[in-house]
């Protein structure tokens, strides 16, 4: 093995070192000469070096980490890292973890600006809790899919700003919109076949329309008036009374009948 590291002289006496730098793994140049390679073997580390720059890959056995790319921050510190002590794979740019993070210990897989280096826009797959969600500026908003409880939200579901979002609750057969943390705007209950539009929970003035398909009822709720607008709503012809009426019930308890003509 000594001939790989040094060339013995013709006469007896010590050998002549061929590699000019310590720790560099030698490369055979010809039958009698070896030169430095770009692969360096130092205690507990194996790494590459090109033109004096720490780029390529580094294996740090002491910290149990592997780096592929600009591990010496010679340019923009863009690299892929494997932290096998903590079961994590991640990408890095300019000294910050960003782009991709696969945490096999917690079963959380992140994509984007998960450390909020800039805007914090990021996407998460939480395998341990069977959820998928997005974040912005460190806050959960945008998408939230809960596959255990079978509900799926789109919008500001954590009320970070105005709390406007749509929720699909597959277990309870509901589709509902929210504003400011309140049920308002739209609610479809497929279990009891009731479909509501407006302020159905009376968060403000309670103006709403209710369709009860099971009872074949449509209810208009307004504290002021119900207005019909259109170009062809008025008929000036003489019609024949059918003997039937439309029943209108007032919130105060009064009942009114609108005759039907044909």
C-alpha cells in the first residue's frame, strides 16, 4: 500500500511524498506520479473541493449530516441536506431552510417558505394527523383538509383576517360559509334537506331564504319588506280566479292570502 501514497526512492532511505496537501485523496497521474484529487478525507468528514471552493458534497459523520451543493456558502448556499440523526431531509438557500422539508420522525412534509423567510406561503402534509393545509406568514389559512373528521375548509378558516371561508362537512352532510367566525351566507344541510341563503342564524338582521325540501316549504324572512323587481311582473288583462291563494305569514303572527288568477 505504501506505493499508493509515496514513491520509494531507488536507494534505501525514507520515501518521497507525492500528495502536496494533507487529507486529499491521491489520484494516479501516471505510473510513477500521484496528485491531489478533489476528494478530501479528514477525521469524521468526507468532502469535495474544487478550485479551493467548498462545493459538491460533504458527509459529516460526527453530526450525522450530509450536504449536496454549495455546503461552504461559496455562492448562495443552495443545497440539499440529509439529517439522519433526526430523520429529516431539507433544502437550504442563503443560510435558511426553505423549499422542501421532509420530517420522517413527525411525519410532517413541508413545501415552500415553511420558515417564513419571506411571505411564509407554504403547503403541508401532516401524515400523523391525516391533514393537508396551507400557511401564510406563519398562520394557517387558505386550505385545510381533515381526512379523519371528513371536513374540508377553503379561505380564512382560522379567522386570521376577516374569517371568510367555505366549509364542507362530509360527516354531517353540510356545506356552510362563514364570516367573522359566524355561520352566514350559505348553508346546505343534506341530512334534513334544508337549504338556507342569507343571514339564516340572525347574526345581523336575520334576512334569509329557507328551502325545506322534506316539507316542501319555501320561507322568505325579512323584517322590512320583500320586493319583486322585473319588467314583466305586471299583467293588465282580466283573469279568472282559480279559487286558490298564496298564504303569506307575518313574523308578528298575521296570515295573509294572495288570490291566484289564470
